């Protein structure tokens, strides 16, 4: 049997081929190749860096998100969305609502979004 090696990298499916060959001209090989697809079984952890932010009414807040567990070999997209609490994003506005997709790449494991305070 062919042993499949496990790793801890979040990656796209990968393939390899198993090919039959023979020097015997009396043997007909059909089919002579099989493709094996390896499906990834790994996960990564993504977190907001700080659970609490304190800002003045005239500022904006930069919320940063990062990969905390695992290694990326492919892009991963998450969406960050604001949600009203005692501060609201409707008139009278306390902040400007935001919904932004953040795409992590193998070369970028930390992304930030600015949220204006009004």
C-alpha cells in the first residue's frame, strides 16, 4: 500500500498517479494509470486579536484578525461584521457599520479593518 502522509497545513486537494508498466510485450495494461486525490483533513484557528477596544468618539478603531493555529497553503476568507450594542449604527449614529471580507493568504496571517466612530 501507498502511505499517505498527514501534515498540519490547510491546503487544497492534491493528486498523484499510480502507473502500471511492464517490459513484457505479451501483457496488455488497460487501464494503466489511476489518479489518487488526497483530501485535506486540517483546520486552522482564526481570532480577533483583542476582545475589548476603548476609543474616543472622534477616533476610529482598528480591529485586527489573525491566524492563531495551523499553517495556510491556500487562501481563506472570513467576514467581519459590526453588530449594534448600546452604540448604534443608525441615526443617531455612534459608529459606521461595517461588513468586510478578510482574505488570509499563505504570506499574510494578520489583517485589520478600520471602523469609523461618528
